[in-house]
C-alpha cells in the first residue's frame, strides 16, 4: 500500500493532516455553537454554516488561478498564515451580541480564503509528484493515501472539540457558550504543526512548488513538454465540468453530517450507551481497530517473517486491549451529538486499505472501473444511506424547540433512537465517499490540461462549494417537513445525479 510512493506524498499528506484536524475540530461544534451562542434558528444557523462551507471550497478557484501565475508553494504558505489569523479571531470569546457576530463572520472569511490558497494547491502538488514516469501507475493509490491522511486529522477532531470544551467549562469555569471558543483555538495550534511539517520536509516535494517562470507544458496524461490540441483541451475541460456538475449533489447530501444529521444526533438519538456499542464512542478504541486492520493487511502482505511476527504481535496486543477495556466498563457512558462525526473519518482510515486491495485486485484482472464509473457508483451508495435514514425516521415526531432561560430558542430532545442508526448510515456514506472523492481528485489531476491545472483543481472545489452552499437545504427542511421527507429529498437527488453520470459515461471515459 505504502510501497513505491514518492517521498513527498507523506510530507504533504502530514502537513494536510494538521490543517484538517484544526478545521474539523472547529466544524464539529460550529452548527451547535451558532444556535447556542447567538440564539439562531436551525435555518439561519444552517445558512451561515453552509455559506462558510461554500467559501472554504469556492476560494480554491481563486487560489488555483493565483498559483498558476505565482506558484503553488507560495500560495500554500500564505494560506496557512491567513487561516491562522482567522482561527485566532474565532478563538476570542466576545459574547453573543452583534459585534461578536460581525467578528465571527470576518473570521470565517479569513479561514475560507486561507483554505482556498492552501487546500487545492497542496493537492495539485501531490498530483505533480506522479508526473514522474516511475510513479505514473501509483496516482490513484497515492490520492487514496493522501485522503486517508486527511481523515486521520478528522478522526480525532470531534473528541478534541468536546474534551477541550468540557475542560474550559469544568476546570476553567467558563460558561457553556464561551467554552466553544477553546475548541476553535485548537485549530491555531494545529496550523503551527502543519507549517512546521511542510518546511521540515520541503526538500522531498520542492520541485512541485512552481513559480513565476514555471513551465506551462508539464506533462499530465501527455508526453512531457507536449502541448494539447485545442480540441483535446476542450474535450478534457468539458468532461471535467460534467463531473463537477455531479459532485455538487454528492457534497450537498454528504455534508449534512455537520447539519441535519447532527441535529438528528442532538434531538432524536440516545445520548447514552453501553457494551460494545458504548466502546465505539471512545476514539482510542477506534484507533485500536485501525491498528488491527492495518496489521492484518501487513500480516498477509509482508515479505519477511520478522515483519509478519510484528504484525501478529500488534493484532494480539490491540485485541487484548479492546477485551480489557470492554470488561473494565462500568455502567453506561454519556456522549453528545458532535461525537458522531468521528465515525466517517474512522471508516475512511480503516477502509482505505480494503478499498485499495479490492481495486488493486480488479486492476490486476483488467476489470477495475474507471474513475467516472466509481463516481457514479458513489452517488448510488449515498442514495442508499438516505434511504436507510428515511426508513427509520418514519413515525418519528417533528423537531421541537422551547425558550431557554436566556430567552433564546433551545432544541428539545424528543426521541432516543439507537445510535446504531447513525453509526450505520455514516458507514454507508463513507463507502460512497471513498468511491467519489479521492477518485475525483485523482481524475482532475490526471485529466486537467497542463496550462490549467490550478484552475481545474479549483473547479473541483467550486463544485464542492456549490454543493456545500446547498447544504442549507437540510436546515430549511428541518422542522418544516416530516423527517422522512427530509431524507427522501437527498436520496432522490443522489439517484438523479447517478443516472446523469451513467448517461454521460462514454464521453467521460474517453478522456481517461
């Protein structure tokens, strides 16, 4: 899995892990913070939440255009600095008045723009590592590893957000609303780590940073130095735009995990658990499972008896710890809604080697689906996730609110649906994500015309931005229609997008 990959991949992946850890720590509690601190309705909080996600994924278009002129490395460094300033502003507890709201919106603008300079350009640099002919066949697996690293940061984020908030409340005596800002401060520290990793290992990827005089004819699916014809350039751009149009609706549905699915976790899902189910809410138990998965693959793939022995020892130790922790449990454990957001990154990290093994086996037989076909399958899987939500939400009451002591509306917990529902739905959504996101990024880096690499990667993020803006649909539907209707909307959208993808398949596969 990790063999024969360019060294720069791991440095760039780790730099991205630090940035993503901070981002997802902030995002884990952001929607709930908006409602609690400013007394916003689900719809208004959803509007701000989705607008922020839109900015985060729209600005990479501008960042890509700037990088095509000034170089990718300069934009990545500038992005980290600007993001740091934004998170620093967000970390200051200013209360819930109009001034605090304006400062918060300004902080979101800085974070969005900084992310735009950082995220897309870092991924272009990853793609350019594979322009070297010796790594050409490793592009898809490389992006799967890169995507896995993103989710390592996201895996620990919900626990970090919750624990630091609890520490600020209990140990430091801050109010519930002010304590949220300590969760946001974690992002500042993570960005310092990210930029440190970037510069410490810069020598392994410096050749991908570009500059003002960088060549416009770097190979991307064509021979080095060879210009594409106008017709081929147009064909590739049209194919990419078709893919962009489809992924809009995937992200619209997928990023409900931070909005309507978090509302569901807060208001309709049981907040206590025990036994094996209860162990799932401890992130360190999930880490042990990840160790078991990776050691299992190593056990069967290692070429030496020493490596196999170490892998077996890791499995035995991890299983032993899980058994010990199971019997050490006493009573029920309590948890809050944001913790459910740890399951998606956990599944990504745990299932990435499984996904790579499956597609590697299919590739060896000449049966691996093309990237566009994988994207279409991902849309179908996402539709299946919302079909499950629709089925299990039938008969549940409408969301309810009441006035809190501070005069702000407060969501009411009206049901205790088993946590297994969301745990299972996140698993299904993750299957869809693994089929669509890393493969889509790899497709863009492979198909984008050399002159427009930065802009085309920015285009991928613009599609994601539009999808994130449409996340607001979940907030608008919340409380306005029965829950099963809310989920059926997302199911239908994903199915229509999948059908469109299959209709356009020949045209898309022609540029692969």
